[in-house]
């Protein structure tokens, strides 16, 4: 009898990926929760996969971590590892700092996308 191996769900991958990216950037759950405008407990539930994370928060997290949404939902750990190498590590940050980091990463990310598009012409 063939035994089926249960693969993780998309929500499992999201929980793993947002936690890994948060830790790689040296952000606390409180930092990210403040950035999203939610409680630390609510954010913690997303990392534990005990609550489904709303799409609007996924978009904001992608901006904060400087990645495409597909990185947050990817089951491929290699995709995540590429992002972890580029993590922006810092200490003593506040919500305004996170907003600035998010905006900076968005600019860099869009620049890199445009550069790739131009080089593929």
C-alpha cells in the first residue's frame, strides 16, 4: 500500500517564510505588528499559522522585506534563502524606521525589476 505524504499548505509556507524573513532582518514581532497596524498577538498568529493573513498585510510585508508576493507564498526554500542573503539587519528601530526601510526596499526592488526587463530586450 502506497502511503501518501502530506505536503504543507500555502498558509504553512507563508507562516514559515514571514517568520524567516522577519528574523533575518532582526525585526521583532512587535516591530512588524506596529508596521502593519495590528497587535503583536495577531501577527504572532500569522507566524504560527493559526489565523489566515489578509492579502493587504501580505502586500505590506512584501514591501517591508523587499520581495515579490510569490516569495512569501513559495514552498521552495531556495527562493527564500535568496531573500535571506539580502536581509537588511538593524537594531533599535521604530515604526517610522520600518516605513522608511519599506519605501527604500520598494524603490530598489522596482529598480532591479526594470533593470532585468531592460537587459532581456
